[in-house]
């Protein structure tokens, strides 16, 4: 994660808003994400739920996968970089991390420009 954003990673309100954004974005694709509210485990908890969905969607629904990345605002360039630099067994985790980081950035941007 970008070091300038790291200080916000422990902010429970921002974590909750990020989880809510993930829940909204993934509900469109029929994935129910549940967030316990525990800020200490939030990141791992969200990765655990998103990663298998990303792996399955990439394998079985490539067009849906592309729509999801577009919806979340993951650039094609960023995605291609992950594809070219990831081992196959790490691909879905890296994409999931990228998604969560982008959702986090969107929440921070909304807060700064309110």
C-alpha cells in the first residue's frame, strides 16, 4: 500500500466505509461480502472473501471480470502489470489486494473532497 495512505489503514471509520464500498460493488456481481467490524482483521477478512471470487470470475467469466475491474476503476495497465509479474498461484490474491486498495483510495478521495 502507498506509504502516504498507510496512516489511514487503522482508522475504523475508513475501514468500514471501504468494506461497505466493496459490499456494494460486489453485490452487483452476486457476491455477498460480510464484514465483522474488526479493524485488526479487516484486510485479511476481505481478501479471504474476495480472492476466490476473483479467481473463479477470471477463469469462468472473463467479460464479467473486466466489467468488475472497470466498475472499481482498476486500469488496464495496472491489471496487465499484475498479469505479467505474478505467478499463477498469486494472481487472484494480487488482483484482490489491488481492488481493496483502490476501494480504500476512493473512500479517502471522497473524504478529502467533501
